[in-house]
C-alpha cells in the first residue's frame, strides 16, 4: 500500500514568521515554507513584532541566536504579544541546552539542523496539526491490514 506523505493544504490562517539572524538559514526556511504557507522572514525579533501589528502569525520559527542574550524575555515577549502563537526554536541540534531551556520558557518545539524540505514540513505540519490521516488510522482498514 503506497504511503501518502503530502500534508493537507494549509488553512487560510497559516501564517509563519521566520526570525533568524543568519541570512542563509532564514532564506532556506522561507523558501521551504513559502509553497504551503504565507511566510514572512525577519532578521530580528523587533522587526517581526513590528510586522505583527498588521499580520498575525500562527507559528514563529525562532533562531537560537535570538535567545543568546535574554532568551526567556524573548520567548515571553512573543507569547504575550502574540497570544496563541506556536513557537519553534531552530537550533544546531534538537538537544542543544539553550533550546531545551526555551521549552521551559514556553516554546513548543525544537527543530535541529541540518534542515531539509521533509524535516521542516514534518515539524511545521506536526505543530500545526496538518497531517493527513491514513486509512488505518481512520479505522477504514481491518486490523489485520495494519502493520
């Protein structure tokens, strides 16, 4: 049985902010996400929060470098100025200590590098709950047909 890994099309409110100081990483994330979501990229948190007056994101991808000076204040600032937004930290690895600390501060997930189309879409779709349900998950197949 073939496996369909294509996510559902994004909803009308799927707006993603990419906040990353590294221009190469920021551009790559924007390119990967722009085909399925309205994506806005920023080099700093201040620029993103200024844009958030006009456009309200449902997800913020936050580069780990943004957390180095005062990470707790950065995460808390996003959460208070954008209630209900999901925050995903983009780190060098998923178990980087500062990224794990950000989870304690209120971030929702961590995405480690290297990034790829599949890894970014899998993480974003998972956090936004945009996966297709398989026939086995829906109970349309008998238990003997499931793995």
